[in-house]
């Protein structure tokens, strides 16, 4: 758990209890304080000023955050080309729920990097994405029907789906409980909802305590920092019962990425090495091939330990609309 300081209080967005416990007083690319509610086990950002979410994510977000550590600006094609290859964990979670009759909605679909992997395996996919350029890319390049309005204001507001999913989105929304209610409303009876968010107990903080990672982890675009407890609480506040809610622990970045942070106290230049399968090379491949095999085994064991200790980088919540 990150070090907690004490400052002037703020009200928890989940239980509305005042708290003066602070996780961070500096955030990446913007001012603000991240508070911690001990009742909800939830972190939340109090920005210096309110912002228009639709305007920000339509125009500014992709100019500030990207897959590169230094060069921030990115675009729809680049996002798609980079991340379409790194969807294995999500596909493993959702594939058992897909067949040729499945209808699926992704909320916060970015450039369609997940949807492109499943669109030919199901009957229908729709996408919500506030970034208009990403919407246009999905429609023109991928043939995916996309809308840049909020879900309840979109062309899909009255539709229901077998599967509703949202990856790395709910930490950005002003009201996560209302967001979950909207997802639930869009799921068919008997349908399934998948929600992936970053884990407040990220291993680079909770296991390794990498100093520079703290400011990298807490940033201006994330309004919420979920734990297993606060994620489940958000779902029950949204009207789901505990037996409808399941949370699992998933790790995306590999051990090479973590070792780089631990040794260098800085991010890698881009996401590729950390998200790719470990594959070492050298002038004589005999030893690199051997070491690749050893590192892959170690990586599997490392991730298994992170899962067992609930210190993975991400949480995946599965909601059943019974």
C-alpha cells in the first residue's frame, strides 16, 4: 500500500465520508491530490478544477497520454497498430462467452483494438468512444458501428447485449456507480458485463515501491483508484447483489518491465517489451534461446504470485445480469 499522508479532507465519491488520508500530492501531467477512503478502501483524485469529460476525451486525451513514455501525442491508427496485439488476457476472459449468436457492446473502445479480435466471431459488435477520431477510424477501417456520445445519449441507448465490456475506462468517469448502472441497463437478462480497471495495489507500488512510479501511476486523467473491495462496493451501490459480482486479478506487463523499473527507477521507452511475450536475442542464439525459456517460466511463476497476493496491475470484474 502506498504511503498515506494527512491533509485537508475531501469527501469519498462512494460513501461520502470525509477523509484526510492522502496517497499522492503530485500527479502526472496535471495538478491534484489523490485521497484515500479507509471505509471504502478507495483512492480518488480531487483535481484543482472541474473539466468537461466529453470535450477532454474527444480532443485532448490522446495528445497527452500514449504508449510512449516521453512522446505523448498519439492517434487512432497508431493506437490500433500498437495495442491490437496485446489483448490476450481480455480475450481469455471473454472468449468463453462468445459464439456466432452473441451481441456485444464495448464502452470506451478506443480504436477498436479489442473488437477487431472478436468481431468476426460474433453476430454483432457496437462501440462507444468519446474520441471522434477513433470512432471514425473504427467505422471506416474496421466496419464497426461506433458512437461518440455517452452511452445513455448514444444511438445504442435502447439496445441490450449478451456481453457488455469496458476496459480501463471506469477509472476515468466522474461517477463509477452511475457508469455501472448504465452498463447493467445495456445487458440482456442472462448477459455478462466485464469491467477492467487498474489496481490500487499495483505491484510496482505495493511490492517494489519504485519511487518514480508513484507519480507515473497517479495521473490527471484517472479520477478513481480501485481495490477489490471498492470495486465490489461500486457494483453493490449500482444495485447488483454480491452473488452477481466476481473480481479476478490480472497482470499485463511482464517481469522484464518490472525489473527495468526496479533497476532504473524509470519507465521503458515504450510499451512493447513489457507487453510482448519474452523473446531474447543475441549474436549466438543458443544461450538467448535457453534464457528466453527460463525467463518465460519465471514470468509465469511471478505473475502467479502476484495473483495469489492480489497485487496485479489490473482488476477484472465480471457482473452477471441474472
